[in-house]
C-alpha cells in the first residue's frame, strides 16, 4: 500500500513550487456581494492554506463580459473594487505560506440561478444553444469572440500582477469554453466550429495563446477540462484515445502547462481495456502534469451531494495506488475541503477518525 507521505511530497513546475500534491478544487460559493470578494472570503481560503493545502484554486470568477457569471454574488475578476479585493485574498493566503491560483470563468449559455436577476448583457455561446437542440440566446459574433478571448487574457495578466502564483481557465462542465469544444452545441461554420474536436478547440487554443502572451513562458497556466457536461452527464468529446490526443495536444501546443481533468468519480476508467482514468490518459498522451479530481475522500459523488445527499469519509488507498503508479501528479479535493478546512492536515497526521462527513448544510456557510 502506498504511503500517505506520497500525497505530501513536494511538486515543482516552472515558477510554481508546492509543498504537497493536495489541491483545493474550485467550488462556486456565491459569497461575494455584487461580485466583490469579502474579508470572509479571504479568511476562507487562508484557513485552507494554513492547514496544509498545497495549492488553492479559487471558485470560478467571471471575466469581463456582461454575462460571464449567472449569479450576482459570484465574484468577478475585473473592476477596481473586485481586483483590490482579490489582492487581499492573495495577501491572506501568502501570509500563511500558501499558494493560490484564480479560476477564470465564463458560464456561457447557462441560465441565471436567480429568477429575479439577469445578467447586464446578452448570454454568450457558440451557436445560441444551451444544450443540443435547445435555443438560448444568439450566437456570438466575431467581435464577441475576440472580446471574450481578450477578457481571459486581461484577467490572466491581472492575476499575475496581483501576485497569484498561477492561473486556471475553466474549460469544463458545459460552460463557455467547453461549449465550443462540444459538437452538440457548437454548430458554427467559421474557424471556431467544425466537425472535429481539433477545429472546435480553436477558441480555447486562442485563449491559451493570448494568456501566454500576457503572462510569459514561466508562469503556470492550468486548464480544467471534462468529458461530461452539467447538461448531459454522458456526453463525451473524445470517444477514442486518438481523439483525446488530438484535443489535448491542441491545448498543450497553445500553452497549457497542467491539465485539470474532471470526472464525477476519479476511479472510473476513461476507455475500455485500461484502468487509467481521465487524468491518467491525459498525462500518458501529452506528457504534461495532470490533476485528478472527482469525489476524492468521500463515499458519494458530488452531483448527488449537491442535490442533498450526504457523503461519509472514504479510503484514499486507490487514489494513492494510482498516484504512486504515476498516473497523475496532483489531487484536487472538493467537498471534503469545503466541509473541513483541516482535512489535509488531518489526513497527513493520520487523524482519520476526526474527518467529517459532507452535508449540504456546508454549502450555506464559509467555514
């Protein structure tokens, strides 16, 4: 059995040095009134940093497009007040020796979570579809696409200026970047569409290239990707290993340093004939470091949990076996860290009896 010490071994990539392999997964919290992170938000991240989380990836934070977020209390990553507040978050985490990256986000054609609130501008999407065959808004114009690319790049530049240690792009779960990947909703006939995943990856690739121009060659750039979508849990962008290599190769060639590979359950194999998961295949095919994520440390998977199902602490033996085998480099932990700021420290110290089950009530507070 692999030792827990493996999870707490250091990791280095370019300018990024982590004391261990534990990553706080990005989780939407909606505790930033009017889009401005509060001192409580800064303290929330600081508590994880001072309790042995190696890398904190923040909740998704909207880039400078009118409908980049679908909730008024999701933080934004543009504007003087918002960026000043994010600077305070960085300072709080660095003060206790932590490492932090913002997740830059655009929700795309995803309806507002509040019936009484709508974004201050039109929804963005490749083809005016929220899911296959479901009309929602209008397709983005060429100018809209160019402005969205610039918005991600400006946000990355601001992240570096504010002192963030890396940056992550949200390219998963049926949000804007992922909507361009997904043939079911990307019906464009221009250079950002097409029948192949390589053609539909152009939008993401141009974002990565623009980000890389802003932050330079050594600054770590992560992209979060998934096969599944919130609109369709069974959706797949790559049905074969060759398709996966084409898709991920385009992202790596464009400037991605780390692939954050989201699954609902990290232990499930990606293709028949191998027990490699999504992150395992991504690392095998690209040679790039990968982050695995999906129900780590808990018995139930997260979609059911957010619908109200509780989850109990679970063994990490299978995770450690795969980490020891070299399938992936980093491990993102979501609900277990949302519930308990001390999760990583308790795991490291062998205090498994002190681990807390996840309950939906944790979503209502910044503990």
